[in-house]
């Protein structure tokens, strides 16, 4: 079945996970990373074995648990229970993901590679999550951590262009010139002077990391 890829902004929104096994806990951690308000329902859950900030309901799912939710994950490990959760979610018009029955859910989750604000998602439409994870890991070798700074530079340039900077030619072509000018290599070497020279070569003498408000992150110890 064709799928439509989408990114959701869940900050402050109530998201409910049913099931506290390994799959359910992965959903919880992912939702917390998106600043969602997470509720975890499971007979075996407690606040002691759950990340801080998660609302825990230590019992089986029942009608009414999904009231006010924006998103639901059914991950009990039992197909019959997950289908009961899905039926309640659909009655309320809430999108639901069935961990054990991905083809019956309203959405699925891709394998995600994150480099700061750069997110690369890989999916097989639920056919083989393990293969999606393998492809993601292959891409990780092609996209080093320095891509996080590339995104910051591109975002700062775009912001200045939208603010009306007359001397700034911001386009896909000029971004390609940055990359072709060895920006990634300069970032890997932490060569601030070299990066500044490249920015000035492509965009003009007014532009450097400092004028864009960007500093390089500290090296990991």
C-alpha cells in the first residue's frame, strides 16, 4: 500500500503507549525525544522502571485511556490486545501504530539517522524493519556528525537571506559550492579560518562563522 512520509511536531501533545516491553520502551524514548507528553499503560510498568517525566498507569488498557491523545502506539505483544487498542483509537479518530501488526496500523516508524536537525528516514513499509535499520547504518558512514553543523550553516544563511541581506546569494547552487569546496573536510579538521575563507569565497566578504552566529561544537572526549 502506498505511504505518505511525514514529520510530526508532538511537543506538548499527549501520546499513549500501550505495553512496556522493549518495543514499547523504544516508542517511549522516541516520543520523549520529540518533547511529547507520554503516557505508558501496562500491568508491569512503574515510575521506577520508566524514564523521568512519563505518566505511568500500571494496569491493562481499558476504554477511556486514549481520551485527549494525539497519537497511540499498541505494543502489548498480543495481537488481540493491540487490535482492541486500535479499535478504540479509531473510534476516537486518533492515528494508531500496531507494533506487531504494522500493516493494520495507520502509520509506521522508519529507521532514523539523526545528525543534529538533519533527519534521514529509511522504511520498507513494514516489510523488513531489520533491513531498514541496516540501510540506515550504511548511510551513517556516508553522513558524518559534521553534517549537523552544515545544517546550522545552511539555516543561518537562509535566515539572513529571508531577512533581506542584499549581498547574500543563497540558493541550492551556492550551497553546492560550499560542499564542493570541501566544507565537510574543513569541519572535520575544525579549520575555522578555512571555513571562513570558503564562506567568503562563495557568499562574499561579510560572511563567516561568527557573522552567522555559529561556533563549532567541542570535540567528544
